[in-house]
């Protein structure tokens, strides 16, 4: 049974790489082949170990009852010595020393049953090497000359569209399907080619969402104003604590609050944390205006957006 458990664990690995879970036509007896065989092989790998151990205990180990009187005080030295003697006797009667085949196959089965877990862990994703992080976690859809558009409607923004005290949600052009009403059919077709679709769209939106706020220029720190335009600043909408979307705007204090755990950021001072569990400032997006007067990003974020992670500051 222990040997069959090892075989089942190996067959789990074989099934994992043989059957495609995404292929709806890959079935066996009307069931998905991947799910069916992964369940059967892993189930038998665990079941055979349990049945084998029970069978060993019932057929090969000594079977006689022992009793021990309860006592409230600590055991005496004699009792402790007796326990050790009973333990040695139990080991002897179990046959674990005299039956190396049973012992070794049990240990082997326990080792092999870990293979499915190791293989299944590969579904968590690739190893976050520095180069992979730069392409994924540390890069967003924003780049130089990407226009800032209103979320949902996709309206392109000009500085004149924002009054002092205004805050709105925005996205980079290419994630929201909307056009400048003045655009010609040719221009619309050209813009359509830049739009992202499907899973790539959802992945891009998780990192690219921003908030756009306008304040009095005199209220901004020099470093904040340098990356803004005429009092307009753009920050990541993703809280640096655990990634909640931030939306609560205190116009008079220039503070932006996270509704999840009340982390508070000062948008007039580079998104500095003024309260709450967040440990990092909100990343600010450097912006300008293009030749037509629309607000655009001048680059991607200069630091990773969202919650901190272990390798965040590594090279």
C-alpha cells in the first residue's frame, strides 16, 4: 500500500502536466480529465498511507491492553523509567526496527505524498525575479504622453475642466472606450487600436487607476508642484497599506482617506502619510499638457504602486 501510494503521487505529477484544465474537450466519462485524475491520484496517495498504517497496527503490532492509574502529582522517577521502558517495548512490538521494508516504504510514501503539493504550488505564478518585477509589479500602463481620461466616460481632460477643490477618478487613455467627440472616423479607428481588452485590461486597471485633484498652487509643496500642472496633481488610487481603492477627499485639509483602515495621505505634500497603518506615501504621477492642451503623463510612476512587498526596494 505504501508503494502504491508513492505510485499515486507520481501519477498526480504526470496528470498535472498531461491534462489541460483549460481544455473543455479534454474529458473522461463526461468529467474534466484534469480535475478527475488529480483528485483520484492525490486521494489514493493519502488513502493508501492511512489504510496501510491501520493495517500495520492491526496485523503486525502487539495487541494487548494496558492500564495506568491516574494520579494528581508529578510522576516519580520509577514511573518515568517505566514509561521509557514501555515506549521501548512498544517500538519493539511494532516491528519498526525488525521490518525495514514496511518502515522504509512508509517513510517513502510520506515523502512522495509531498510531491503533489510542491507541483501544485507552481500555479501560484513565476518566481518574482528583479527583471520580472520590473515588467509586472513595478510597471503600469502609464507612459510619456498618455492622456488622462475620466474613468467610465473616458472624457479627455484639460486644466480648465477642473476647479479648485475638485477630485475625480481617472485612467490612462487606452483603458476606457470613449473618444473626443470632435474626433474623425479615422482618428477613432486609430485610437481604437490602442485599447486593451480581456484579462490584460483587468490587469492594467488594477495598477493604473489614479485620482486627479486640483488645489491652490500656493498650498502645494515645491516637490509636489514640480510634478503637477497649475495646481493639478495626480496620484495612484491604490492604498499603499493593503491595496484598497482610495476615494474619501477632505477638500479643506487636502487629505485623502482610505475607507478600509483609515490611512490618510496629504496630496499637497507628495502623498505623505499623516495617519493610519500605511507606511509609504501615495506614488505621484508626473504630468503636463500636450500640444492640444490636454493633461498627459510625462512618464510612468517613479516607484511601484500599491502595497509594499518584500523585494520592493531591491535592485
